C-alpha cells in the first residue's frame, strides 16, 4: 500500500508544475453544381441582352453628343459673324452721322436728320451689345460641351463653309437610318432582356436538381514540458512526447428543391416583366416614328435652307449695289438721309438672312448625319465618325441630286 518512488513522484506536501501548449489547423472545400436549373439559360441570355442594350445606348449618346457639338460650333460661328456685321454697321452709322452733322452745320439738312441718325446709332449699338453677349454665351456653351477649362475660350478660326446638298433622297435616308440604328437596337435589346428575365422568374416555380461535394481535414498537436518540482520528489528520465491528432471527412450527394407555393409572388413578377416587354414593343414603334419625323424635318428644312440661301445671296448682291448707289447719291446731295437709312437696314437684313440660311444648311445637314453616323458600341474603341455611302444608296437618290 506504500507508494513507490518513480519518475515524477511527488510526495505529500510537494508539488509539480509544467507548461503545456496546443495548436490546430482545420480546412474544407465544398463544390456545388446545378444539374437541372431551368432559370440558368434565360438568366445568361438576359445578362447578354442587357450588355447589348448598354452598348447601343452608349453609341446613341455619342451620336447625340456629336450633334450637340456641331450645333454649338455652328451657333458660335453664326454669333461671331453677327458681331462682325453689326460692328461694321455701327461704324458705318458713325460715318453717316458725322456726314449728317457736317451737312447740318452747313445748313443743308434739318435737325431732324441728325436726331434720326442718333436714334439709329443707339439702336444699332444695342444690337451689337446683345450680339457680343450672345457670342460669349455661345463660347461658354461650346467650352462646356468640350469640357474645356475656364481659362480656355474657344473661337471659330475658320470661316463658315456651306455643307453640300444631302446626297440621299428621303426614302433612302429613312432606310439607312433604320438599318442598325443604336437607338432602336437598344430598345430591342431591352425587350429581349425583359423576355428572358420573365422566363427566368417563371422558372423559379420549376424543380431544381443540384450536385454537391465537400471534403475537409483537421490536425492538432499538444506539447507538455518545463517541469518544476517542489517539496521533495524526484524526477526520472521519462519525457512526455508531443500528442498530435489528425482527421478528415468528405461527403457528396444530390439536392432536389421545388417551390410548391409562394402565394403567387413569382407568377406576379413574371407577369409584370411581360407587361414591361409589351411596353418596350410600343416604345420601339414610337421611337421609330420619332426617327422618321426627325429625318423628315431635317430633310425638308435642309432643302428649304438651300433654296433660302440661294435667294439670300441674290438679295445681298442687290442690297449691296443699292446701298452703294444710295450712299453715292446721298454724298452728292441727290438723295435723302432717310432713303440711305432704309437701304442700309435692308442690306444688314440681307446679310443676316444669308448668314442664318448658311448656318441652317449646316445644322440640318448635321441633324441628318446624326441619324446615320456610325458610332462604336465599345467604349474602348476609338471614335472615328465617318459616314460611307455605298453605290446602291447613292443611285437610289432622287434625280438631280449628287
């Protein structure tokens, strides 16, 4: 019954102390694969259609931006030319006013002529001031579109060049605009995405079969050491080894799920998507009509602007000759100042009409070009807006058109 002294024997009243440590590692992997999922294919198709819709929207926005920049630049050209016209008109008013003052001092004209010339001078000065403000606003509008810094002030360095006659007739322009139009293609892609989303939502009521597999493992180790005895006892040569454990597990199987009842929530979502698809079809028809209306308006206004430009050129030539004759007759005392003022006003109006007709030709041309101009669908692709018309398209234009 007596205890035997051996390794790590601790008598009564003694003590022994030791340090212990433990660490462990555990990991696992699980794989899932849907063997049967009726919503997978329409979901993928819906995602592709949404991507196509975004690409076409990007191309259509580039078209709109191209038109906005063109209109802003033509507007700046127009305002810049108006400043020059009204400035020349004001300088001519000063010359005529000085001549009228000289004639008044010589007693050849009444005081009424001087007062009338000063009123005309004040009115033309107001017109010039407003044209300067309009040019400043047009510069800022173009700078905002081009995202220029505030310190940069754009200015049209080249003169106004009239765009040629639109090379296609109205029917060919409409057919070319409908073909590959990104605005229409975006609506078609939206309609396709909604149709596929409706099918994917409805597939939520169908059964699903999935395969799963998982595997894992763990390992741990425990150590005991640094023994210290007190109050007697003895220590043998025995040492406690490390204690380690490890293990692993795996599993595989099939999962079958079927939504039997959801109070009509899934069916309601599918019907809502179907309604949105029908609305997209209506939007396609409305957008197609809008495109037709825009092309028709731009086409007819382009033809009218060309005709008005031809008439305005003849009007400027006649008004310029009339002003020269009236000024010569006024300086020689054969004509009155009132007739000279009226002739000068008609000349200024003719110059403004020619300028407006020229800018309208360019703007209507840009509007027609916007509906046919090809743009990249990829945001990383370079933008090189060039319209190339094939020979069949050119030959289908109306006779007499280039």
